[in-house]
C-alpha cells in the first residue's frame, strides 16, 4: 500500500496543483485529504473545483465545518470571504464529508483528533505562547480506541511523526497551502513553517510497518502572497512569502 496524505490547503490552489503534480510524478494514484480545504483570503472556488474532481478520500476540517454550521455574519474573517466565493453545489459537497474516516481498514483519518476537530494533538501551546511537542502520555490518551496501525491528523500545519509505545504511528503531513498562522486558543501563539513550500507526506507499507516521506514542494508562493495582501491579510501574506509571520 502506497498513498499520499494532504491537508490544510486553505484555498491555495497553486500549492495544491504543485503538490498533485509531485504526487503524480511519484506514480502515486491514491490520496487522502485531512481537511481545512478552503478557508482563507485566497481562491476557494478554484481549490474546491480541483478537490471535487480528485479521486480521493476526504474528511472535514474545523474551518470547513465553520462554512456549514453558522450563518455568514457569524463566521470568522477567513470563512466570510471564502463563503462568498462558493456556490451551493460546493457547500453540498462539503456536507457529504465525514469528520473521521478509515482508509483501506488500516489507516484512521481525522483532522485534529479522533474526538474533535479543533484540539491540537501532537503539539501543545504553553501559557506564554510557546508551541512544543505534546507529552507521549497525552498523545496516547487521545489515540485510545483507535485500532489502526497508522493514524493521520492535521490541523497544526506541522509535519511530524510520533511512534506510540504499542507500535502505532501518528503522522501529520503538514500544510499544503498555509505555512504559518496566528491563533488565539488555548493561548495566543503563532505557528511558522520557516519556508514557503507546499507540504505533504507519502506513506508506504513496508515489511509490516509504515515508511513516511515528508515532501516540501516549491511553487509560485509569491502569487499567493500577493493575493493575501490584496485581501488585507498582511500576516498571511508574510507566511506565504517566507514561511514566517511578520
């Protein structure tokens, strides 16, 4: 079994196209998508049209859910802009997607954790805003009841693989389209990738275990940074241009 995992596209269709091209160049046909596909000051319409045509297994992210479970006036700034770019058929497609899924009986898919779509799993935010790796005990507690040998999550835009003591592997492939962001919960903090590349992971079953390859793909990030700046999102423009929030 060999497949690609993508996540956190956030309306960045150019990053998505670059990642899909790289996946095809590696001869990979199977793709799973871990959510947060559209929200952001970029191009949600072009992004969802690519994803809807993709033969992939998709799960819903928290920002995707925000487009469905609240009125437009109560959405966050990223969702309000995204919503205006979408047609009813796009929202209908999102409504068909589950919060969690199981791929080929062996891989558990979720956006953030199996229990909810907003909690950081492999990372913890300290009261001072530092983002560090979660404890093994905390990570294992949230994996309780998931029997699959490979567990995929996203949400924090941070590529990471964690081996549990029972042998299960949890992997976050990183973000396709958003290499940095600022958040207020559970404490104010920033997440920065340090480069503007699009990120995804290749997973392969090898000798009874899982081989993980993290891919960082260059693309025309300057064009996406300019679009974010045009929509009044200077910090995201900085992240898209450099991988840093400035």
